C-alpha cells in the first residue's frame, strides 16, 4: 500500500489483465480498470509484475494465457 495513499485514505480495486508465461511469469501487466487513484494502480501493477503464477495447461503442457487479477486496497 503506498504510504501517501494510506495517509490520504485512498481505497479501491484495481483490475489488471496479465499475460502469464508457460513458466508462470507475468510477461505483460495491463490496467483493465482503474481504482481511480494512479498511485494505487501503479502499486498494483508493480507488485503483480513480480508475482509467480501457476500457468495454464493444455493437455498437460504449460501454455501462455491471459488472466484478470483484482487487487483490493482497503484500509479496514
């Protein structure tokens, strides 16, 4: 959570469209729907870019795929 966003009480949900490689890496992270706060959007993109995913499989073989990842920023 960005420190400035926490102090200002910014909350919301960011939806990211992520291309996952056969190795489980985030190849591309695109903003699908903004939280309304650029700091939260960027923080979510930066975090997800470093995540490891379980790749999709087709017939037992890992393949590249796209997924939508929601990131919720809540101060509760």
